[in-house]
C-alpha cells in the first residue's frame, strides 16, 4: 500500500471526511495529481489564437504613480485661459478629503510632432519624435481612486478581488514559443500597491504567473548581473541537477496530491522546471552589455539619468526577440505628484523619455514593431485642479495612455476628455475595453478566453469589455 494512503488508514489516528476521500479508492487527490501531471507536460505549448493576430507579443511600460495627462499628451487651452479659477463642476469622488484647489494650467508647452501633428508636451521631446508611431488614447476610465485598487484593475481587471493578471491570461491563451524562458516577465516590478498580485496567475495554473526580475527598490547596478549568476549552477552537471530536481519534484507532487488546489505549490513546481530549462538560454538573453555602443546610447545607457529605465527597455527588446510573450517594465514609484509637480514630473520624464523613444525606434528598425504591441500607461491620471499648491490629485475618470505597433493605427488620437481634462466624454475606453482590445490584437476573443474556477467561468474582462475597433490599423 502506498504510504500516503496508509497514513490516512491508521486505526490509531482519526480520519477526517476529507482525508478519507483522499485515501479512498484511487483517491481524488491522486486524480488531481494525474490532472496536474498531464497538464504540466507542456502548459506553455503554443496554442492557436481564435483568429489571425495583429500582434505576437506585448511590452507594457508602466509609469507607477499616475502621470498627468493634461501635462503630457492631452493639452487643454481652457486650463491656460482660466488658470486660478474655481472648478466649474461638482468634484467626483477623490482620493483627498480636502476641498479641490483651483484650475491649474500645465507648466509645459505643447508642440506638434511628426507628420501627424499630434501635440506632445515639452516633458517628452524624444517621444514627440516618434509620435507618428503612437496611437494616443485620451479617454481611459477606471474606478480606483487609490493606487492599490487602480493597479489591480489595470493589471487584473478587478479593483477588489485577486484575479489573474493580463500577462497570465495572455500566456494561458497563447502559450509561448520559447520554453527556455518564462512566457511572462516583469522587470523591476513594484512591491507596493498589491505587489505580486499584479503579476500573479491567481487561480490559473502556476505556469502562467509572471517571473519577476529584481524589484523597484533595487538600482540596476546592484543587480544587473545577478540574474546571470543565479541562473547558472557551476557546481553540478546538468545530469546531476536533473536527478536532484526529479527527486524534489516527486516530493512536491506527492504533497500536491494531498492538498486542495494550491496555486503557490503548483507555481513552485513549475518554477523549478522552468529554472532548470532557463540555464540553456536565459544567461545570454540578459547580457545587455553585449549590445553595440550605438544601441546602448540609443537607450540612454551612457547617462546615469536614463541608464536604469534604459536597461529595462533594452532588456525588454532582447526578450521580445527571443519570443517572450509578455514583458513589463516599471518606472516605480515616482509619478504620484500631490505636490512639486513641476520638479518631480520633470525628473521622472527625463529618466524615461529617451529610453522609451529608443525602444520604439529600435523595434521598428529590427522589424519587430509591426507584431509587438507596446503600451505606455499609468494606473490613472491626475486632476486639472491644483493640490498642495503645485500638485495634482488622482484622476481615474479621464486619462491618457498610448499604444504602438502590433496592429494599432499609428499617428492617431482616439477619444477625448472634456475641456478641462477631468472626464472622458468621447469614445470612453474603460479598463475592461482596454483589456478586450489588447486581447483582440493578440488574436484572442475576450469572451471566449475563460477559465472555470469555483463553479463559474472567469475571464479577464469579467462581464464587460468592448473592443475599440477604431484604433485597429
């Protein structure tokens, strides 16, 4: 008799109903184990999309804290004209309990860029150079007025419950073309405002969770070589490592057979297997320093101001070349200017502007932009009224993001906010619509991409979401 069953059948030890069910007959736990093993044979195998995709992969550039739309991509002449006047409407639910300040004009001039003439503020002169490649969406809408809720909704579709992240849904739906690298990698993610929940697979199988490279509290110089050092085991041969891993995985899977659905243990089992395979390809992928001097300069690696985010963007391009399905870079946590907006937004923009433009130019030059969807976004925008003198509060009611490549219209503006930039009033794109549109660009019908859990079929867009077909090229 298997010792696991024997443990439950000992006469001197009480047996719970659940324990008896696990031990009885073949055992439901063993059936669960069989399902795990069969599903785990290749959970990342490439799957056919629902229809022909426009994009094969995603690079998400996340500006944690919430950059101000009316200071970046959504100019408002009325704010300039009525600077200092009271808010001409009832303020919606806000993060701050203090009365709203007066209308506040932008500190930066807006100038048209490229042939499209899309106005971009002087905060982003490098992105102005590539604005003809951008699809600027000025009508984003969410529900979270605090960072935690807004981040969760941006990444998972829910502002209140733990749900699988968008990256996990994408890899679940499409698999990955490179099994020696994770299908979903998040570079220097934030540990605050939800932390790992923002790249978690939640109730999806653990193979689909994001793999974090460092975190936002580390400087690049503190860990840029660590991924390589930790990926290569120089003390054991591949056969010795495989033997050790098989022993460990046998214990883990037997333990899994005794438990209810345990996504953390399941994720650990998959992580061990992935870590073993990653030794074949990951070290070379992370060797950013092997790039040419011209390429490193394009991303700003030669400047201490831009080197950190430039390293993230260049690594993202290298991972995209190697068929990683979903890649996220985080500039964290710097865009939350309740005060000192001019000083801090200027500093923040200087750190990311050149690397972002360099990424767009590099992807385009290598022929990757056409099937790589690049997304630039924060968790919300900021109010058109002042706070704390020269700051702005959170605004989820009408803010700007942009997309590039991957089948979206280049040099195009979608949607609009009201004349002070508070509410989206034209072609509103709720976060559910945003998720539906991203999945559509990847060849996935958001209403068909479901996973049955706890008696219901879940999806990234819950029970909502409309594809923004106007932005499709």
